[in-house]
């Protein structure tokens, strides 16, 4: 059986070594990068299954690295953040992080979060590296977009595939299957298996906000996924 490959990017040698030793003993294959430049090189040469990415690094920080990564890859990312840095967590979620874990790292919790993120990502099967392909013939309409449920892909009206995360695909699928129905935040979290994350109050709002920037003509005045004040969100399927 092929080992699951985890790529750790952190400038702290002792932390990388501690995590690598722990995960290796649990049958993960571990790669180490001391900075984002090495991270990108290892991504191209090894195609890891999941990335652990520190935010606070000298030179190019983890948030900048994540923004660059999300332009071409959907590899799951867990951010390592200062325990008190709420702003970093919010920005990380907006940029496409799948989860976050505060430092100092609890290794058992880290292992649990890695497994939870991998399960969610595997269930939605979003390709790790994006390529432009023709939309499938059996696609489903989502506004002016085309949603391929089997391939876990989204295409615009020109046939260009859009970069979406596993969580964003889960949201699109949920709204499509519940067109015309108001979904509360709790229903969305439960239905997309996001309860495995820390109960971060506005996490679902941040994820929907990020998705809107990809699919709405004007994210400030959304027409596809609309907010129903005090209740939740709705996709009416008619736009």
C-alpha cells in the first residue's frame, strides 16, 4: 500500500523533526521544507497528499505561499498558527486553508486533523493539480457555471475549469441539491463534514465569501448564493 505523503514547511528545524518523527512512526511518509521555495520544489517533484504550512516564517510567509499555491493546486493544507493569532486563522481560511492548528503543536491532535482533512478531501476527489479540460457532457447547471458531480469540477460558461477546494465543491453540491431551500450555518457544517474542525464561529461565512468571489459577478451583491438575514443562505437555482 502506498504511504500517505505529508509535506511539512516550517523554518523551525526542531519542530519539523519532531513532527516528522511522530508521523513516520505512524506510517506516513514525510517530506521537510524549511521555506516556501523548497516547498514549491517538493510539490512539483513529489505531489504530496497534504501540506503542513507554518504562517510565521522569515522572508516569504505561509499566507503568501498559500495564496501562490492555491492558484494552481488543491492539495489539502493545514496551517500552523500562533495560538492567539485569530487574524492569521481568518486570513488562512479565506485564502483556502483546509484547517489550522495552534502552536505549540499537540501531536495527537495534529494526527487526528490530518486524517480528518484527508477523509474530506478524498470524499470530494478534487484533483491536486488543475488542468484546463472540456466540460463533461453530463454537467449540471449552477447559474452560468457547469457543475460536474462525478468529477468534482466546476466550469465557467467558456468551458474553463475553475480552481476550487474540496470544501468549495462540497458547498456547491449541497446548494445544488437543496435549491430553493434556506440552509442554516449548522446544517451546512453538518452536511459538509466540517464539524471535524474547531468550532470557529464564522468559518462557514468565510468559506462562502471566498466561494462567492469565484462565482459571483459582484461578490458584494451576490445573486447565486444569497444571504437570508438571521437564517442562513439559499441558492434558488433559477438564476
